[in-house]
């Protein structure tokens, strides 16, 4: 059944004709059903990464809301692909894309997501407040800028979060966002990165059992498009681990964190090479990272907040640029450009530790991360204010 769903999702993403029929017909159906379902202002629906995990900015907002007396009367619902794997205190858990899910969405007074709630459809009611935190933007093309995608329309989103004017322009153009919905406040998940201290870094190093005499390299690439119609998403980087271990193991520990979409990745893990893909809080991993190796992932913006230098290992840069596309030439914008071989990467690591290009990394952060640190509080304040206005109007 999971394979069938993946195949359907792949077809919806890559076939404009199917997209059109699905979007218009099913949206009309749910809008009609919604006429008979009353909105519950106290019902808050969450999903993160399309239902794949309990994390990202929606979890940060959920945790904050459950501790905020202004939301004491709210009922919280989380949607997952596999709800049987989650038990969340103070929240109901349901299966995403089920009838229960869509009925909850139609009833919900607040939606909070890092991808989307409507699942490619358009049925949000006017009274529902939709907060979309997204999950990173700025490097590889997204939304309607992608080949074959013209189905993104976030014009009904009430609060769309960005961390720079650069991202704002992308969201307005490629997601068709309402300009009035844009909030340049950063992302709740990154608030923590603005508050890292030496004490916290030491705490997390101990938690991950990092020896005192070793530095940490984090390898965190983005995902690659499926080559089998959406059944799997394989990632095969040109890395000979024996070579990396020989050159680096005396001074470093290497952490591997695969993208949630990646379903196949071959690696033998040991004391030097460690798998942190399933560790939920990326901020804790970044807190102990001395050098980031990535490719086209938006993790570079998160890392820049924490002052972490990064290396772009773009071994398939030309092909990825042709198939997916970038918003700028990474070879010109990224400090150190794009490296295409493992030898280049291995030679670059000591330069990162020495502080080479420190000013370039600072300039990169200043340009692409203009806001952040208090996003969670600002969102909760606005939601509470909106709720107060709603209650007042109902009494009048």
C-alpha cells in the first residue's frame, strides 16, 4: 500500500494533467463538504514534513502553545503517515490523507505546517488561520519554478515565514503568496540556534559522546529525484570511506545525516562515521558541528546562524542544475565555490578549521539570514491577538 501511495504522489508531482484534475475536482468536493462542517476556533491541526515526522518549526510552535496559557482551551491534533509510531502528550494523533484528516482540516481553526495542510488542494475556509513555516528556501528552485510544477498556490496562507527579502521574493513569485501574509521573522526551529552558548555545545558534545580532542564534521546532503517512478529515493555520493577514515579519524568524528526523503544510502558506521539521521533535533547536531559538508541543501542557512563554515560537495552539480535548477550560481556565491571531488573536499577541511574565508561566510549570513531569534513568540502573539479579535466579534 505504501508503494502505491508513493507512486501516486510521484505522478501528482510530475504530470500536469493529473495535477489539474486532482486539484480542481477534489478541491471542489472538499469545499462543498466544508459548507456542512462548522469551524472550531480552538482546534489546531499540525503536520511537519508532509506527515513524516514530529519536528521542525511546527513542533517548536506546538511545544510553546502547550506552555502558553493563552492557548489553554485549544485542542491539538497531529497528522502523520504512520500515526501508530507516535504518542504525543496533549495531542490527538491521526493519519494524514485520511478522511479523518480532511474532516479535521475543514473543522480546524488554526493550521500549522512546514509543507502544506491542503495536500495540493484548495479548500481553506476564510475563518481558518493558516501558518506555513516552510522548511528552508533559497538555493535549489522550489514551487512553480520547478520543471513541470504549476500547481503551487499559497495565496490563502495567512502567515508565511521567511528570513530574508531574498526568500520573500521567491515565495511571492513561486508560491503565489499574498504579500500581506509574508512575515520576515525567521523560522521557529532556528530560534534555538540564535541562543547557542558554549555550555550548551559542551552539553550536546557529551550527549553525542564526542571525544574532547576531536572536532566534528557533519555530512548532510539534500535528496535526489527518484529514478524508479517514486518507489525509492537513492543517494550514492562518490565517497570512499576508507580514504576519509585514514585522513581524518585521528582528529575528527564524522556524522552523517540523510534527508528524510532519501530511502537508500549505503554506509558502514563505526566510531568515526556515525549515523544521526534519525536524531530529531537538528539544532543539537549543528551545535557540535565544526565543519558542514553539504551540497544544495538549505542547511547552509541554518549553519550560518550558528557560525559554522560549510563546504559545497557538488559532485553532480551540472546534472542537478539542469534537472532541478538553482536560484543563483553556487560556484560564485558560496564561499569556496563548488567542489566536485572527494580529494578537493578533504583538502578543504583543514582550511575551514583554520578560519579561511571567515568574512565571506559572515557576508553570506548577513545577506541570506536577515531575521530570526524570536519567531516563535511573534507567531504566538499574533495568533493570540487574532483569537481575541474573533471572540470579541462573536460577542458583539
